[in-house]
C-alpha cells in the first residue's frame, strides 16, 4: 500500500511486494516472489532480477518493469497499467485480462484466455519507451524487440463459449 | 372438420407431477437448454433449511423469574473489536448492516442504509467496489471491506473507516468470487473499480497475494500498521467448515469474526452455487462458538452472525447460541423497499411477482435499490428509506429485549443455549439444544 | 424457594452461643426450604493447620479412614465426626497429600469445604433434623451462615445443598435464581474453577472465588458480580474473617437485617431473627438493592 515513498530493496523480495501500491517507487535489486505488484493502483515497481508467478495480478494502474523473467499466470485479470518484461513470460500470461498493457521482449510460454498479441503502434512504442526510461533503461534496450499483448475483450460479457 | 379424440381411460387418475422434477426444476432445464448458460441471480438460498423458526425460548416462570418489560433494564449494547484495536466499535444494538457494494446497490440505497443504521447507533459496511463519499458521510460507523478484488482499495479510505473487514467468503457462495454484470457497471462504478464500462465483472475468489491463515496473519499486521492499530479487524467467512475457519481467523489475529450462513444474500451468483454450497446459518453457529470457547476467546473475539436474520427472535436466538451480534442484508433491503408489492405492475413486466424478484444483477429493480439506472434509483428517497430501516432495526432490538426479559436477563448477551429448545430433531442436533419437552440433544450423550 | 440466615458476632461473649442461635434461625426458615439444609461455622483454627469438611453418603467409619490416612500422609490426622460428616485436620503443608490419599482410597467421600476455620455441614432433609443431626447448637464461633433449600432446577442431593464452598474458608448461600449461570460456568471452568454440580448458586460461589483469587477484596468481588451475574439473588457470604450480604438490583426476594453492639444478623424473613438476644432494641432494616454490606473482623 505504498503511497509516495521510494523503497529500494537491496536484495530479494518476498510474496506480494508493492501490493496495492498507490504511488511512488519500489525498486527490487534482486528477484521478487509471487504476486509482485498485485492489485496496485499506481506508482512504479522495478525488479532487476526475475519475478515469480502472478506478477501484476489484478493490477489497477501500476507500471511494472521486470528486467528478468516472470512466472505463470502473470497479469491475471489485469485491469490497468503496464507490465514490461525484458526476459520471458511463463504460462497463461494475461489470463482474463481487462485493459492492462503487457510488453514482453523474450518468449511467452503461453497466453491465457482472452489474451492476444496486438500490433505495436507508435503510441505503444512511445509508452514503452517512457516506462523503460523511468526504469533507468533508456538507451540500453531497443523497444523494437518487444511484442505487445492485450485483451481480446471476448470475455467482457457472459457467453456460452467463455465457460470452461 | 371433426377430429377423433384420443379416448380417455375410465376410471382415470388425477394428473400427478413429480416431486423430483417439480415445476421449477422443469423450467430450469428448459431455460438451460434454450440459453446454454447457468442461471445467475441475486439473494440467498431459497430452499427450505432448518432455521431459527425451529427454536423456541423457555420463558421464566416459577423456577426463575422474568424482568418487567419497558421498566427493568435490559441492555442491548455491544463492543466489537476490543481484542487488539485501540478504538473498538461501540454499538447501541447488536444488529449491524452487512456489506453490500455501491455498484450492486444504488448510491441512494447506500445512503439510506447509512442513515438508518446511524440513527440506531449501529454500523454499516461497504462492499466490493470501494467507499463512496455519500456512505462515509451518512454512516457514523462504517466498516470498510477488504476483498480479493481490491476494487477502490486504498490506504486513505482504510484510515477513514471505523473498522476493516477482510472478506474471505460469503454464505451465498463460500469459495466463490464476486460478480457484477454489465448492466450495472455505470461510468461511476467503472471508474471506482478501474474497469471498462458495461462489462460483466467477475472478481477473484482468492486474495491475490495471500491464501490461508499463515499468510493472513501477515496481512492483518499490515492493515494494523497502516491504521496505527486503531481499527478493529474483522474476518468474514462463508459458513462451510466454521469450526476450523473461525479458529484460524482467531489465530491469524482477528478482532471480530463474521460468519455468513447459506441464506445470506449476494448481488449476483450462479443459482446452483447459492443453493448447493455452504451450510445453513443455524448449523454454523455452534461449531463457531465451540471454536472460540476452545481457544478461550469467546466474548473476547466477537462473533457476528448473518444469513437469514429477519426479526428480533432471530437476533435473540443467535445471541443465545453464542453470537455477539448479527448482520442483516436482505432484510435491510426489504425494509428500504425491496420487493414491495407497491411495484407489483413493474414486477409483472419483469416476469415476476413481489417477493420473488431476485434478478438484482440485471439492474432493473423497480424499487430503485439494486440498480444503477438513474430513473429507477431516483424512486428511492434516501431519507424516507433510512427512516424505514431505523424503524425496522428498532423493532428488532425491542423484540430481542422482550424475549431476553421474559427469560430473566438484564442484557441480551446473557441469553444462553440452555434458554432454547428445538422443534425438530434436525434443529436440535444443529443448534445443540434439546428437543422441546425432552432432555435429548441428538448427537450427544445424556450428560 | 429458599431461606437463608447469617450471624456475625461482634461481642466475644456471644461466640459460645453462635451455634445455638444459628440453629434456631435455621429451623424457623424450614417452610422456605424443606428439601435440604446446611450451614458453615467459623470456629477455632490456626493458620498453619487446615480443616477438610468431608461428607460420605450414608456415613462412613471416619475413625478407620483417618487411621489409614495417617499412615499414608505421614502425620497425625485430627478427626471430629458429626453424623455423615467429619472434619479432618492436618498441618497446612500436608493438605495436598491428604487430598490425594483421600481421592485415591475413598472416591465416595467428598470434600465439601476447606479452610483454617470454616467447617461445612449439609444434608438432605428437614432443616431442624439436619441441625440436630450435626449438633449445630453445640458449636461455637465468630460467624456462620445457614441455608434451607427448596430446589428449583437442580437435583435434591447433599452436593446440591448450600453452603457452596469453592475456595479456602469461603462459602456462599443464595436465595433466588441466576439466569446466566450456564455460560458463566463454562467460562470459569476454563479459568480453572472446579464445579461439582449443575447448581446456579455454585456458579456464584465459584465466581467470587475467582475474583478473590485475582486479588479482589470481598466487597469488590461482590460489586463486580452485579455486572456479571444475571437474574435474581440474595447472597450471604462468609470468609475467614468477613461476612457480607448482597441483593440483586431488582431485589424481589425478601431480606432483613438486624444489628446491635453484639452482632449483625441476616434472615430471609424477620421471624428468623425474632429470637435473637436484644432484637427489640436492634437496628432492623431491609438491605438496599445492588448494595454490598460487609463486616470484617479485626485480624
């Protein structure tokens, strides 16, 4: 529930780092466990290492930048904000996604239900560039190497085909 | 043209319908076949289950004596959250308003709940979707729910609340998440929840960053730190395995536990879920109280019971079985005007009748309560509806007092299980009280 | 439902007559409680010795029991036998050993009270018979309480007769009926208070014992019982050096008190006090509701 503060973790972080953050910055210099940035409404979370499962679950406006890779079910039900991953994404990325925007440079093990790859237009490249810059990565990473994923918006209303 | 008729057998039997395949079941099969999706509705379990009607009080007579109605003191106040919180909640009556979200209810309905509860010196509760300025403004005591979805959850509103309720489940759907269909995701609701307008919202069934009592303990400490150890922390569970769930909530550090039976309502859930998951309120209380007693925490961690509480007798029975307070949801909505026969024509247009309307998720509530449509919501006058709720709460408190006095109690909390008997073997076994006229408690030895 | 009496002697010259006065008071209250009767008397005692009041249903050969116990406990055991009861007296530090040996060897014998000075006797039957059987009128002491019982919701047994003693030199008699004793008993049991019956009055005794154990004075303990005990009650309570009376805030049950320079007396009805010496000049009053009256002997 961080608000305004800048928090730097000189090492690894446990479950739910920066959970429900409102604003400010949380910077993890090592790896992060599950549910990093869960339900966070704003601010920025930077993880220098890897993040485990459910990174950005139910995110509501936070910007997350993971320099390593992320685990399964990341950005599950993500509502708003951005999740930028320099490494790879695990299974079921962006399942039941709402309007959160996902940028992944490496491979994606699988996409979750209703998550699709979307075209990278200039506005998205600009947005991604701004996030990378905010994470102190300006000039070190090429935005052209990223692919964008978002909601297909097919789950937005109940329909027989949405039920498993 | 004449047509040959199939000859009727004579003598014939009257048409006989199946008890298994009754009219409702048949209609549901046809509905499912036509639409291909399960039925979603509001409210709680509608099936008949053993309930408080199956219990009776033993009034005082020769072996003990009653108190004079209206004259001799019979207290109804209750303090919630005295275990760890530095600012526990002091209620004048042991009846609170359960969590119902702005979104599932109109802003007018939320305001009316706040007005009615405040007038009677009791609390109301937010819901899945955050705190509105209106309900904070009109509720002298407001409990802020902390749900898996975390819609609108922020530290500022946490600090504005008088207590925090961590919701793990509810009686209508223990193990299920919230639901709010698109008809009710108005621009304001959408903005509060960070969701696109008009979509069908389904919330998570688990908290995203913790599961189970070991992680919950950490979460409770986090919430206490944010609120400077001032606010009582409630933990709400749906009734399924109350002995273990209550014991674990206490071990995780709860100040208050809220236990919601299967008759407890919901804004929208699958009918099959509502009717087939969870246990009746009556069956849930004694195991919960036993858990508190076994931990030496009975009356130290307060127990709030909800799910099908309708009148002062229900309140008194909950307290006698060991609860500290009750919460009402559906009954409060009815007091505001839900399912009122005055709107019979409107209900008919929706294909239903007053008393049966449960399509709360569709947002077409003629009474203007479970809707976000401005023209319908405007039908509810928050001041008048608030007064109706206050009247109803007052009657419930007076009824509970009447019963307590008849049993010789100077405070409603001095009612005991030993003041009760049961009318059915089922209720006797569930409530752990003797069958009326006997000293037999099914499932227990003679002594 | 019950009759209660109590007598607290202020003038030592009356101490030899305590039993005789109490016996008359008790007998007068027979109509109010024909099921059983009992009394506690605070007589001689030494702080380094302890008296156990024992009851054996139908009586027992207490001399033989005491002889056997002496061997097991390793000290001389004083014995005073009165009908179905006996008082065993040992040095205070041998109490636990005596109780253990009793419990193992004689499970049917129950300890109805323990203390340096207090002795308790109670039995099923007409109060006058009970007083006679135990020879109450021969007993001397500083104070005593008595009770005649008309049972309400619990069994007519010796164990269910008053006084109830749940702590050292503490006893209580009760007239009325408590309405929250079941819940309170469950709570007190958790806190280590032992109960031998399902009687409501024993819960009141247990509650006071628990408060006294927390360090409360008798007066404070009784004051707190006004918030905790629900229902109707008039209590007369004895401790090693004190005597107290409390009525519930509604006070339906009758109570009358009398005080002279020589004594303080309590009775459910005035007729229980009518034969006391000097009663005609005594200050006689009805105790106020929710008010603790207590007297303490100088140590």
